C-alpha cells in the first residue's frame, strides 16, 4: 500500500534554514516540500497557489510574527496543519502558538527523526511537543510562570511589535486596524500583565524573550 505524500510549506526567514529542512524532508519517504516562504505574505500566496498539508513555521519572522501568520493562514485554509519549529521554548510562545491554531511545537534543537515523527502526527490530527517544550510547560505550570498566557494571540502580537519599538500608528497600519484600537489593546495588555507604564511593560517583554535589551537597561529600575 502506497502512503500518501505529505505536502509541506516551509515558512522561515532564513534561507539556510529552509534549505536544510528541504534537503532533510525531500530525502525522507512520504514528504515533499512544495513551497517555501521567507515571510507571512509569501506563505499566504503559497496557500493560494499550492495544495499544502502541513506548514512548518518559525515564530521569529520579519513583519508579522509566526503566531499572527498561523492565525491568518488557518483563516484561509481551515484544513491546514501547522507545526512550529522555533528557537523559543518559553511557555508563553507555546501557548500563544497553540491558541493561534498550531497542532505541534518543537524547538530547533530537535533531532530530524523527531521532526519527521511530529510532521506525521500533526498531519494525522494529533498534537505534539518536543521533550524540552513539554518540560518547560510543566515547569511553568508548577512555578506559575505563564503570564503571557493571559493575552490573546492578537494582544501578544501587539505587545511584540510595541516592545520592538513600533509606534501605535505603525502597528495599526501593519495589522489593518485603527490607531485607537491599538491603543485600546495596549491598555488592555497593561491591565492583564499588571504593569502601569511602558517601561515596566518593556522589561516584562524582555524577560519573556520578546525583545532583547542591553544589560545596563535591564538593570535599571522603573
């Protein structure tokens, strides 16, 4: 009996990473990389032009984050399965990715065999996490360290962009929303995260890996 080939989209803004994944996947029976994308817009075009079963998505993209890309890709194709391959094992990222619609989450330190197995499981409708992600999630649950889980995926995206230095106007243009809506989102984010100013919000974003700050800045008190 011939097994169905799983058609794959690679969404990662590093060409070297995509090339490495493609070589691994095309050499493995049952997989075919049918599209590659360096940004969310290219991924949306690929969904329009190709039949795709599984999208392998990095979360750190230029422009829209992988989390926003997941949400929008699934809005276009509800039958698409998404496997995140990320450098982030922070539980906040994992929770937001799953809320956006991802079925699996692996870190980029995972072995190729683990990735192959995860793709097959995700394609069949199962949820899967790499061992390090599962451990991080368990530890966070014990320590109560799931603050970012209070945010919706849309709020998470607004926080990520604001922490990266984008103005409310820029975020509004990028997300096709009004500036007033973005300001309302930022107000809600501060409320949910128990922060009363942007300085504390920036430090919180740095703590959870959404942005990098100089050591001297991290040591400064609000």
